[in-house]
C-alpha cells in the first residue's frame, strides 16, 4: 500500500513533536550534569532550532524510501 504525501507529512510532524517533547525533557535533566544552566525558555528555543530540520529530514527520507519502494515494485 502506498503512503500519501499528506500521511507522510502527518507521520513526520508526529515524529518531530514527540521528539521535541523528549528533547526538552532530556535537556532539562542532562544539561545540569554538564554545568549548563538554562531556563525553560532557553530549552524551548534550543529545541525549536532543530524542529524545522527534523521535520524536513523525516519527510524527505519517507518520500525517498517510498520512491525506492515504488521503483522496485515496477
């Protein structure tokens, strides 16, 4: 079954949102271990810096693998 472009985007967005929440939680726990003290606003900003890249990466990789799958099915 072929995955639509819309569903590829939904999957990529879900992956990024879950990853973002996990990253913020991880930063809050791990940063102090390395002497990095930041507030919640900084954690959120650092996380947002990577959201666009993660979203694009997830979507483009999904489309690449879908294209490979479609070519091999032909």
